[in-house]
């Protein structure tokens, strides 16, 4: 099995309880929205796949809305620190969050002690999918998941990188099934994970897609999504390997639950327009080897509900 330091559980309500929240947005404020810069939270560290695409998306979103969209990284707890801050922010449209919305709102509430659930957020929509994968340096003596398993069996204590509780759970499922003794190293961003691999501090890692920026140095062992990755169709999924798990993959925009319909509509329209931005398409489809795919807020909420049901047994392990 995998050994790692227990993730610090995230309860940050007290830290933000002093924020003054307005529960209603006046018709005048909604009509004038946005009249000042918007803060877009990225709930992970700088340099990872979300941060990389998020900064380009923020620029495109700001161009559509006519006000700057400023990225602020609030990392920790697999997105929980940022989500808790968002929940306790004023529902005025000036604080939103871009990240793994199905993981944050479906997985975190059932796997960790957090002060939020899906009902605390308004789902604006999704714009892309993470290219969730298990990856490894290309100079290692394995290039497939079965080859890694055989290597790890022969080398107890092999170091692997996780990023939060879900990726650790997925790797632990494999380790238990295969009888592996793995040593986990936690990273706060995809960029940090890749640096750990390249420095030789670990031999395999979870990645949400930033590995595509290191194509000559980092290879994919298996897709963790429901389907094979668009840029690595020759690599099987974790499910195909027999582990019966698939990871949430939606990258979406959320706001506090009581955001007004008028402001939500403006954000929805802006999201759809920003998703067509040429620079955003380039960063997602060419650099990160993913694809832009827009879903409505209702479609995202349905995915979240379904994912919560599917992942409940894993959270209980």
C-alpha cells in the first residue's frame, strides 16, 4: 500500500467568517456589472495546468466583460481552501473560481472535513477537461503501467507524487491491489510535481495535464479519465487496466450560490465567448493536449451529482 502523511483537513470558515457578505444584489448593480475588476481564484499553485490555462482564460474573460479579471492563487486541500473562500465571498460576481469543479464540489465534501458542499455554489459552466494521467520520466526502465507495477514490486519504497487526497486514493487502490509498497511525496501544483520527477525525487506522478509541456522528458503511463487522453490515444485508461476508477476532469467556473440570475447570465455569456478565444484554444489544445468543451451550469451540476455517487465508495476506503 501507499504510505503518506495524512493530508491536513481543511476547515477555514473561521478564517473568513469576518467577511461582510451581501445577500442580495441590487438591480442597478446587476445592470452595471461589471464596474470594477473581478477576482478569479485558482485553487492550486502557480505553474500547473489550471494556472497555465486559467491566466489565458482570465484575459479572454476580461476582454469580453470589459473589466480586468485578476488571477489569485489560493492553494491547499485539493482546492478546498479556494472553494471555502469563494463560498464566504459576497455573491456579487466579483469573486469567482476556475478549477476542477467536479472534484472540488463532489469529492472534497465526502472525503474531507470541509465547510461547503455543491449547494453552496452556482455553476456557471465548464470550458475544458483535465488530461488526468499517471506519468513518469521517459528515462525510466518502464513506459507502461504494467511495467511500472513490475518495477515497483521489485523496488519497495518507490517514490510517487500525489496532489491531494483523490490522486493518493487512486494510487493507493492500485498499490493495494498489486501489493506495492510506495512512498508518496505531495505536490501543491502540477509544475511542482513535474520538477520532483525531473529532479529524480520520485519516479511516477499524478498529473492533470501539465505533463504535455514536458513531452520529451515525461511520458504517460495511463489515462485517469473515463476515456483515453486526446493527445495520448495509445495509452489505456486506469479502468482498462482493471482498477475500475475514473477521475473527475471538468475545468469550470463557479460563484457563490446566491449570485443573481442577471449577473450569472452575463458570466455565462462571457464564458462561452472567452472559450472561443484564439489564445485560449492554443493553450488548451496545442500546449496541454486537451480540448475546449463548453458545458452549461446545469450540465456541470448533473456531472457533479453523478460523480459524487460514483466516488462515495472510494472516499469511504
